[in-house]
C-alpha cells in the first residue's frame, strides 16, 4: 500500500483534481469552426462589424437604390446642369450665371439644401427653349411665302405684267408674311454695359483661366468695394467656400460679377445697385491677405475683367 509522504499528499491531490477537471471541460466544450471558414460562410450583409459589410447592407436595403436621380433624362442637354461633388446652389448659380433662387424655383425644389451628385437641374427660365440657349442670335427676319385667301367664285388678279383669260382664274399672288425672330438687339452681347473698377488698389494677380478666375485687387481693410455696373444683388453671404464674405451682382441676362473676401457686406439679396455704389468693405475673409477677388462671368463662364473694364 502506498503511503504518502507527509507535507506532499495535499499538493499531489490538488494537482490530480485540477487535471481531471480540465480534461472534463475540454471534452464537453463544443468545437468552433476555424476563423477562415467562418468568414467565408458569412454573407456580406451579415458582416455588421465591418465597414465594407455595412456599406453593402446599406446599399442593399435602400428602397430607391436603382431609382434615377431627378432630371437624369436631361443630362448633357443645353440649358441643364449636372450636380458635381462639392456643389451648392450658390456655386451652381455662379457657374451658370443665374440667381440661385431662380434655379430652385424653375426646378420646383422644396429644400435647396438637399441636392445630390448626378442630379440634373434646369438653369434657364421655363419660357426659354434650352435647345437654343447656345444658338447664335439671328439678326435678320424670316420671310415665309403663303398664298392670300380668296373668296369662292371670285377670280384673283393676275400677277403684274400678266394677262387674264375670260374663263381662267389667275393664280393668287404670293404675299410675304413676315415672322419676327430673335434679333441681335434683343439679345445683345451686353458689352455696352458701363463698366467701372470695383476698387482703386493695385492689381496683385491677373486673370488666369486655369488658376485665377478673376483679379486680385489690393488695398487696406475697410477700403470701399463698389459695384462695377448697374444690377441687382443675387447673393450676399459667406456660404461659398474659398470666397469668404461674398457679394454677387447680376447685371442682365448675360453678365454677373462677384466680389469676394470682404470684411463687411453692405447690401442684401434682391437689392438693386448702381455703378460705383459702395456694396462692401475690403477684407481678408478666406484669404491670406487683405484683397478683393473680383470676377466677371459671361453666361456663367469667367472672362478676363481687364478686357471689359476701362483703362486706368
């Protein structure tokens, strides 16, 4: 018979009991599938914890994932604008030469703060045919030949220099019917605007089609910024990134001007302004130094202001 050594019997018994308990636990524990197999058998939508899985689930559960965006059928057509990343209604108005409020109204927008990339907006008035927006105005009139109406049984007079037979009815004369068409005067290039410099400081940076869409005009904080021509304010605020405190003035159907980085704005939206009227004070909002960034846009496209402003 085995006689335990004094002082060691308790530790050996505890050790054997612990080993037996561990073996029993391992025998009862369910086997778990390897991680690789587990991942391969899960559907993407079930991967709640992963970013990619959450994105797939969101796209799959969206009720209108395949629904076309508003106005998509007009993408690429004249008179329409496709929303790009980073666009706002203010920027779209500047890029198209329109009042952003008019664009919202023409498109029946209930919330102007909600636009989607790829959405297509009408940017010409509903009374204007978008297909002829870019057409060159016709300066002449259209003449349409149409026979005059005659009463039954009554012979019409023969054409000058001809003769009438006793029984024959002469063909009615061809009278021109004049139909007015848009003329150059009705759609003037509006270069006749009486332009003026918006600030008296030196030009710090000239127009560059790729890098600078206008002029940078220097000065001191608080110097007056004036309207370059008669018009109406279509925007006054700081909602366009990179422009700081901004004023946009629409002068006619062709031109608008933008005045950026102001310290103080002195006009409100829909307010009429006159050439030379003080509309803001020069500042450095969203700029590295005090300056006025001044743009002239023709049908929404930036043009070199120096070509339109009077010589200094």
